[in-house]
């Protein structure tokens, strides 16, 4: 059992199958934007994915907080991969649309985006998006959204 | 008259005042994310701002198109600065929320985001967001959205 | 040429074919909610539908303006039928999601909702929604939105 | 203790103060649309309001299900009143915008809309909107949304 899996189990989070995890890590690693931003995937469960983005000058807006665009980029990816965990092996996922409310400045040494499938259909999937500002052990909800995805 | 202003006039686009242009360029230059992505601001008019993002491996998703997160990051900034052109000098702008529909893969050698103020209020401003994939002289609408901003 | 068609032509609005018009009027007439609210369809063009709702005490909120729920109900129907004008004869249309910004109180003796197709796909269609408050000949934009529909 | 309060306590739902409950019932009763649709308010807690709408031919779309417009009208009202429970006595509430995903046909003998405050600010409040189709004791999520409100 690797370190991440052990941490997830302590947190009571269910793991996706090794096949699904591999499929998603492979896709994530091929997204130029995610590595350019410095994001990494930290949990892959059935219908639920976490992505963490460390605060760095490269991802800020004019006041030094994480930019709304970076916040929603990782939220969009977390929701997309959450949907993808439930898709058939030979399919791919596209974001149809999403909406995000920015609730508070994204303060902290990192943000954590959580995508959770609310409804999984044959064609369309709907996810909840949540982004937390994390400083040490304190987490604060900084953005919340809703996303529609299509299986193609 | 600089090169950009001349190009805007050929396109029939009205320019914001030099003071507003400077205020916005200064804020844009202080956004770490925009320069990290490689985005540049190409038009600042009253209630309307254009931002261009060249396609590079650093901004793509898994299929090689511009990532929805990068698309919406520049759309969010274009709308935010469009609102900001109409705000008082000593104010600042925050995105309350936005929603974006991704209509087509963001193909082309660059994308161009256009933010346009639909309604400017004392507290809240609503913008339309449009993103085009541009290849040579062809432009195709690849994303459309709507955004709410607050003047603080 | 009936009265509505003549008025549309004066306004420069293209008409949908008689078959499409009949299909849409038949569906509209079977919506209990639209007749209960007192809404009527006033224009059916290819990819564009108008619905008018007279202001009456039955459709107001607590301040006497048209209720946001009534405003968005007619906006949703206008977008749905705009999409439906471009669908094959034996299909039906469902709203996947929509988002609406309420820009101003819906003042006037009626509201007019305009649904316009922005992108028509085989499975998904995206519409722009606009609602105007109308008093005599003055029209004011009171709501604007964006909607995703599915062809089933 | 009235019948509704007793039912809420059995369900573990906290009640708002009598003053807040009266303020909200008075506002609700002055909304022409809610009584015209046949909606009634069934729970008023701090930051949470439930509204029930019985299925009747007057609120349906063309297939006999509750119309998306009626679904979102009661969702919008539930969120608006949930926000209003946390506002100062002499204020009023306006919907800035909302977005709703329609997940499944609204089947059942009634729908129940639940508005829950996610973030309460001095100016802006953000609510989660959920609508359930209810048949006897079975509840199914048929719509989910997110709403921004302003205190004026």
C-alpha cells in the first residue's frame, strides 16, 4: 500500500480500482496545463477526485491570492476526472459547461479542489465542485460550483 | 498612436482613456497567472477587453487543445478588466461567479477572449464572455459565458 | 399571411416553416404551466423563439414585479423551443441546465423572453436567453442567461 | 407547538425564531406567483427553507412532468428565503443570479425544494438549491443548483 492510499484510508476515502487510477493518472500527466501550474492529483475514488495546487507567484492574481482562473482550472479538472472514474475504459470526457462561485480569497499555502459526481448518466454527468484554501490543517471553502460533462 | 491603437481603430473598436488603459495594464502585469500562461491584453475599450493566449503545450489538456481551465482563466480576466474599465479609480474588482459553456475544441494557433459589460451597476456588474479559436484570419466561437463581478 | 407573420416581417424576423411552427405551437399548448401563467408564443423563427408574459398579480413576487421564477420559466421555454425549431421532426427537447442573471426589476405591462440558438449540435444545443420588460414601446433588458439543451 | 414544528423536530431540523418565521411567511404570502402555482412553505430554519409544490396539470410541461420553470421558481424562492432568514429585520432580498441542472424528470405527487445557505456575507449570500420529486415516502433528487443573492 503506497503512502497516498494509506492517507486516504485514514480519511475514510474509498479508492478507485488500480486500472481506473492508472487510466486517470495517465490522462492527468498528459495535460500540459496541470503540470505547468504545478497541480497534482491526490485522491482518485469512484466518482470523486482531489487535486492540489500549491500557492506560487505563477498562479496568483493582482492581490497575491490564487487567481480565479487557476482555482477554476483545477476545479474543472477534478470534476472531469471524477466523472471519468465512472466512464467505460475506451471513452473520453469533455466539459460541457460549469459555473463557479468564488466565496472568499484563496488564502493558504495550497488549494485543494474536490470533484464529486452528483448524477452519472449514460451521456451526461453532473458534478459538484468544491475548492478549499488550506493552511496547515485548516481548510476553508473558497469556491463552489456545478459542472456538466459528456461521455464521448 | 501605437500599433495596437491603430489596429483597434481599423477594427472600429473604441479605446479607453490613457489613464484607464494604464491602470488596467498595471493590474494585468501584476497577475502572475496571466504571464505564466503567456497571455497578453490586446484591446482595452470602455466596457470591453480582449486577451489573447497563444496555443502552447503548457496550456493544453490531454488531447492537445487549449485546456478548458486556461480558456476560462483568460475569459474570467477579460470580463474582470472589462468591468474594471468602468469602475472608479480607487476601487478594485472581484469575480463573484461565472458560468461558461465550452462549445467546441479550442483549435487554432491562439485563443482570443472578449469580455463585454452587459450591465454596469454601482455594486454589481454583469459581463458576457466569449472565447474564439483563431487560426490565421479565421475565428470560431469556442466558449461563451456570463459573469458577475463586484466593485470593492 | 396572418397578423403575427406580418408583424414579424416588419421587424425583419425570419419565420420558421409552417410545419415547424405547428409542431411548436402544439407542444407549447400542451404545457399546462405556460397557459396557467398566461404566456403566449409570439414569434417562431429558425433558432429563435419569443414568448410574452403579461404582468398580472398571479406572476409577481413580494414587491409587485414579475417573479424571477416566472421570468426564468418563460426564458427557459423560449430557449427550449428555439432549440426545438432546429431538431428533427420525431425528436423531443429537454433542458439540461440553465443560468440566468436578473439585471433589473421586471417592470412593464409585460415581459418578452427571447431564446436564440448559439450553437446547434447533434446531441447538445446552447441558447442565449434574454428577457425584456416592455412598457408601450420601451424595452429594457431585465434578465440574461445561457442554457444547455439535449435532443432525445 | 404546531403540527409543522413537531414534524420538523422529528426530522431533526432546527427552527428559525418566531419573528423570522413570521417575517418570511408574510413575504411568501405576498408573492402572487407562489399561491398561483399552489406552493406552500413547509420549513423555515436558520439558513434553510423548504417549499413544496404539488403536481397539478397547471404546473406541467408537454410530457406531464413538473415544468423546469416551476421547478426553478420554487427553488429560487426556497434559496431566497433561506438567505432572508439570516438578514437584518429591515432588509430585503433580491436574486442576483442562479444556475440549475435538471437531473431527472420531476415525477411524484409533489416536488420539494430545499434552499441552504452556503456562505452568508454582508452584501452577498450564496445558496445551494436542491429539488426532490416525492412520491409517498420516496424522494429523488431531480434538480440541483447554485444561487447568488444580495441584501438591500
